[in-house]
């Protein structure tokens, strides 16, 4: 994509694919969107897809599949035990990661649950570059604690640091000295850190962390769900990777880890997951749990059709044309927003564009859930569904007090190969309108608050009649536009 030079001098993320299957979309009027978001308890997770225009909630399970993936699904070998389809995926995993042991699971959090059950004991610690919601929930459910050891500038909203997902090695050393390596259940690196703006981890950092882990006999676990984006940034931002092809970078990364798990709803553009290992002893420790909770060892809760699609999807992840589409669209969106003064995370990362809700709605306190309010407001004025990644996505402290998130983000995911440039421009236009009228946006408060992963199905209400005020202004400025 980046090799194409336009005569106009403009930089345009040019799609290296064509669209061959389409899905019709609905854009309902703002008054109906108001009814929909109210019925959803102002939680974008609870909206019905029929009421959503551009679904930027997540890339999970909604990336576009390729023709090759769809074709492969037709040759899936359907059997409970010993499916050829499974052995084809196992061989692909060994080819790409150099890991001969593979256990299938139905999605990423299933891998997390099983890894936590096997390795986390009460009062053990899991150091990580940054937690993910479901990862942390499973670690704490098993009595462990997550310790984030990101570099000090990882949470700076605007930055030119290329690898904000790196682990701070000095913090890792201090942690080991303070608690002893025996207290560490495993060290976890998340490629393309989801909750801090899709920021990548450098190969150099993974190498240094791996050395420390080996010296102290600490298990090194990689969450590779967002590896595709991470590989793109290794290749384009890390001098040492510039002359390596993607297969080589992947092999190098995998060679540093003891265990890799992934959500194939993200990595591989299908639906499923799995755990990959070099060592047979680890495989034997984990395998019983797969059979208990997921399914037999040759399907792990997945449809064989999805397993075929994952195999092809993983192979296609080794193609720069494929993995660059997401990050390049995201960069385009972030730059378009920056040109309009809209605060977004920089450098642009993977997964989606991330708006800094704290700066966008600087008149709101964190107790009013600014990122959640911004998600509800954006849906109202555009039909675009984003996801809150801030305090709502945290769990309260044991004493019931609020745990304020490090960052208040509205994530606008760009599932790979799904949206067109004009749809991205529409989203930016409505965000710009909302930014102009940001002082109209008020906060939210809970009416129903689940105790676990409350962001998924909690219900909230506006703290004032701010949504009616937004609708009124929308009609003044945009007339009868949808
Ligand atoms: C980094 C990371 N790890 C794990 C998961 C969990 O995967 P799944 O949604 O397949 O359970 C996700 C999902 O978004 C993720 O982004």
C-alpha cells in the first residue's frame, strides 16, 4: 500500500483488496437513535445491530474474511476426534511459530481462563505491560494480582514514542527483587496493548524481557491476539526489523516465549482461539482443562470450518498488504481528527482510533464516566457505535469505591477490510460536529451495575437532559439529515 505514490502528493491508504460480498446497513434518524440508546441503558454493548450504522465496537470476530478463507471452510473435515482440519492448523502453527504443541479453545478468554487456572495460585503475581479486561478478571478470580510494569510514558496521550507497549525492565527487576521469582505465576506481554490505544511492543523489548525471564525461570506468556498490528509496527517502526520478512519476525518473537495464546476472533480473522507451546510438559499440564471446558483436543469448542479459516487467516497475516490495512486506516482517521483539533491517542496504534474522552469532555469528572458518555453521545449523533475503554471498563475496589482508569478512551475499532474511506470520513465529520458542541454533553450514572465486567451489561442513565439538548442542536445545524 505505502509503495503507491499519488500524483496529487496526497497520502491515501489504498486498499489492496476488492469487496465481493456486502451487507446492507441502516442509518436510522436521530430520534430513533435516542430511543435505541435509552433502551440500551446508554451502554453501546446493549444496542441492537439493526440500530447501528457503522459498528466500530470491536474488531473481534467481525474482520472481513478473504475468499481463500471461505473456500477453505468448504473442505473442513468434520469429526469429533482426529479431524484433518485440526492437524492442518497445528502444522500451520508449527510452521509460523515454531511451536509443535497446540491446544484449541473457543476464544481468547477461554485460553486466559485455562492458563490462569493452571498457573495462578492465591497471592501470586502476573506482571504485564498492560492488562486486558478478561485477562485480569481470570487472574484475580484465581487469587492472583496483576502488576502493570509499563514505561512511564506509556500513558501519555500524545507522544511520538513508537513502542508505548514496552515493559519497563527496571520495574521488572525491582518486582522480582521485592517478591522473588517464585511468587510470579507468569509474565504476560500483550502484543498491541488493547486498553492503551493499540500500542505495540518492540522485538528488542521482548528479547530483553525474555532474557530476564529465563535467568529467573519465569514463564513468559504472549497474548498474541493483536499480533498482526504489532508485526506491522515492528516492521515499519523498528530499524532491526526493517529487513526481516514478517515470517522471520514472527519466528523471532515466538522463539522468545514459552507460551503464546490468541483470540482468533482477532488474529486470523475468524472465530476461535488457541494456546501454543514449545514444551511438552506445559502441554500436558494444560490439556486436561481443554477437554473439560472446551471440547476434545482436535476442536476445542470451535467449528471445524472456523479452524480452516483460522489456518488460512494466520497465513494471510504474513502478508504486509493484509496487515497494513488496519493501521493505515487508523492513521488516516487519527490525522483527520487531529487536523480538526480532536484529541486522540498518538502515535496512531492498531485496532482502532482512540479518542481521549478526558480532554474531549474536560468539563466532566471521571466519576461521571466521560468515555461512556462520549460513546453514547457519538452513537446518538451519528449511529456510529464505539466502545468505552475507561473507568466503566474497570472493576470497583473491594471496598466498593470507584477505581478510576488510567485513561478515559472512546475506542473506534476499524475491523480489517470492512469500512470504506467515505464511511471513515462520515464518522470523522460527526465526531467533529460533536466536538464543536462538546459542552452540551453531560455525564452518566449507573442504574444497574453488575459486579463483574460491568461494562458488558451494566445500564446507565444521563445525569441531566443533555441528550435532548444535543438532538435539538443537531436539528438546527443539520436539518433533516439522518
Ligand atoms: C488483547 C486481548 N486479549 C484477549 C482478548 C479476549 O479474546 P476473546 O474476545 O476472543 O475472548 C481480547 C479481546 O478483545 C484482546 O483484545
